[in-house]
């Protein structure tokens, strides 16, 4: 075989061509208004003009630049401004000063809304180096934002201070690598962090964007971890989720480790562990590879919190046996519910003891404003469970809520368990609806298969395990997939029998509700079944007989039981044949002292008797 010889000079030339830096394919300077004089456009950048008399653009704004389309949107509205700022402190040598003069920003006044920039026309599945400029010297304090590409966070807590003028080109740039999707689109999203701003009018400014630039990544770059997996706390039986964010040339391969143990099949950027137990605790890390190299993440620690019994992580328990101005939370958390248009006359026999009857025509509601150290709302916790008994009909009750979490200042915020929302051909199913601060439905009227509103008592349990959600009816898991991606929700109101929020009462339920319980953890299927069958106290513990005293007229039996609130009956038999036991009538049972009871009754006629104590819920 003959070898082909390439001259040395040609080899050098090929090497130089392969490593020439790629040129930007898209350079946008935002908010250069057509009447600016002189024009504020940086050389080499195209103008994205927001013009006209409107200062706030509520609809998305699109502009075309050759094969590319750039669309800017914000649910809070898009504002724009031009500062005509003075020269930077380095005497005007800052070449990007024109980029920093104009900007667009989200008109968010509270929360974490921001800007979204959608770019279409990119090469499908191609990687790009992205540069964003974000600055405003008219902001009298720090502005902090987080940035995402196609839902993956790439920049955390980007900060600028409008009181500090730029002194170098790199001072107010954000730089990262991002990948277009299979349709050649990329969504760049900035979200405001309201807890990390200061200065005058801090609450009235959102996310700022002066310019952006995209450059294809032509050369393979080794992986760089830009978002390490974070520590996770999870109760035994819950799930745990770890994620890694990586820059570099795709495709990437991933391998997760638990300490020094390789995890079989754990080969994605996200690792989800289910039903974690004490043996799963410890450190988790991931090794990322591509054709150019390898990177290893920092180790994240999983702490598995023990579960002792059904009271572990209990937030509130409302038996609804007592109703006055409030109905008490007997968990010890102090979250009593205030009664609106309800009195003791609305108590009716329930599934266990009493229950509250809600007549929607009288605008009844039980509610509490929560926060601080109350533990509520449930959604404030990564995982939570809500369980309750309901008795009511679905007919004529479209979209009525039996449990809700909402907000006094934002009517968008909702976490709802209720009746079928359909007005045509409704069914006796459970309807789950969750909507975040920005008005986006995280769970949009997803419905059970199992019936719960057919006029009979049914037990409902909603278990949200960090978005891996499950619904149970009468202890059985519903086959509907309720999993979703959790979002930012900040409710401060909890209500039973309807909704209370900034625009008043709504979605009021007609029917009975009993035994409402909330936990700051995800109950296991076995625990849900236990709550359904036996309530919060769990299954009754058998009584232990410690003493029998017999006189000529009386029999006194001393026994112990840890099941507070259980019922006991004394049975007798002439033999130990299990079929021949009968209940003793006329038993006087004293109140317990240290779980010790005394049952006394008249001595029966006849010879020897055998006695036992039977415990029931």
C-alpha cells in the first residue's frame, strides 16, 4: 500500500484552519429607537427596535434577522429605556458602551417574573457560545437575576449595581454555552430574584437585557460543570433528585456514583432515587465525559430523615369534631381554622366522630392565613401530603374545592383538591389543579379514575413527592399519572370547603368533610392505607391484661393499651374455643391512667370463666 505524503506546510495550514475562532451568527442590540440621534447601535450589531408611543409591551415582540427570528416576551410586560449615560470611568475606551446604553426590562413588581427571548432558525441540535449584556446605570442598587436555556439553569445570581459604572468590557457580560433543540430553537430566560435587590424602588424593576450574541461552537470543548448537584434531605420512603448542569461539546455521557459505588443505569444528567432508606444516605457525584475530556461534579449529600410513626412531620390535624369561632388543630401546631358562616349547628355525624356540613348557599368556609413558624402551607415543603374524608355529590358542583392553598395578594396561586371541573358530562372524580405565581398551570385539572364524590364517604389522599405526585381514593392509588414539574408558588392561605384569595370566596363545596390532615412529607402507600383504615392513631394496639380480681359479686379486670381513643369490649367464655366467646354486658370502664384501664362488671353465675379484652378503632 502506498502512503500519501502531505507537505509539512499544508499540514500546518490545515491545523490553523481547524482552530480559527468561529464568527457570531447573530448579534442583537435591543431597544435602539428609530428617533435616537445619534444612533446607539454598536458596530456589528443589528437593532431590535421597540418604538412608538407604548411604553409597556404586553404582547410578544418579534423581529427577523436574516434566517433568524427573535421574539421577546414577558407576562409582566416589556419596558424599554435609553440612559444616554456618560462615558465609562476608563475615559471612553469601553468599546461596548453603546450596547449598555439601551435596554429592555420586565415590568415585574413582585415575584420572579422576567424576560424570555426565543430564537428560531438556528442549526438543529447545534451548540452555541452565548453572550448576554445586562446593565442599567439608572438602577439605584443591586439587581439580581437567574438565567436559563431551554429550562436548564446556566447562570445563578447574576448581579449588577447601577451605581457602579463599567470599567472593562467583561464587567456586565454573562457567558455560557447552550444548545438549540431539534427544531433549531433556543429559549433564553431571565428570572428576577426579589429577595436579593436593594436601593430605592427595588421592587419595581425586573430583569434587564441590553444585547445578545450567538457564536457556533466549532471545536470540541471538554465538559465543564456549571451547576453542581445540591444536597438533599428526604424522609424515608420519599424520592431524592440530583441534577448537574454542564457546558462543553455535546454529546455528553453521564455516570452517577454513590460514594465509591457505581450506580447501574444512572446515566443521565438527572438522578432520581425513589423510596430512599437509611442505606441510601451519603454522597452522590457524577462523572461527565465527551470526546474532549472528563469532569467530575462535587459530591452532594443525601440525608435520609427517619420516620417514627404517622405523626412524623405532621403539620396539622383538624378532626372537625368541634366548631365554634374556630375548629382546632389537635396536632400541636396551633393552626386552628377560622369558621366563616359556620356554627356548631353545622356539625353532623361524620366518618369518625363529628364532621362539618358545608352548605355552599350560605358561603361557608374554614380557613387560616399561614406563614412564619406555622409550618403551613403544605406546598412550601418539597414534599407534602394532604388527606381528608369527603361526602358529597358531583352533580351540580363543577369545580368545587374541598381543600385549597391560595394567596391574599395574587389570585393566580392555587393548590386545589376538588370535584370534576367539567360542566358537560361531569363525573364523580377528584380534580387536581395547581397554578404557580405567574399564572402557569402546573397541574391543569388532572382527574382521577376512581370516584370520590358519589354521595358516600370516601377518603382522599394527595401525595406530592417533589413533583412525583400520586392520588389515592379509599387507600387505593389512582392509575392517573399526576407527576409534574414543581414551580414557584407562595400561598399564604389554607382553606377547607372552598377557596379564599384576593378576590374573595369561590368554588364553595356542598357536602360533609371530616378528618383533614397535612404532613410535610410524602406518605408511603402503606401509610396512606393505614390512615384510611385507622386514622392518624394507626391500627389499635392489643390490650394486655395485667390483673383479674374476683369477689362474690364483682369481676375487675386491669389492662393496658397504648391506643388512645380506641374502643374496648370485654368478652367471656366457658372454654377457650374461639367460637364460643360473647360480649359481657354492663361493663364499667374507668378513664385511663398511664395507659392503664379498669373494667368492672357483675360476677356471672356458674363455674369457671375465661376473659379477654378486644380492641377496636
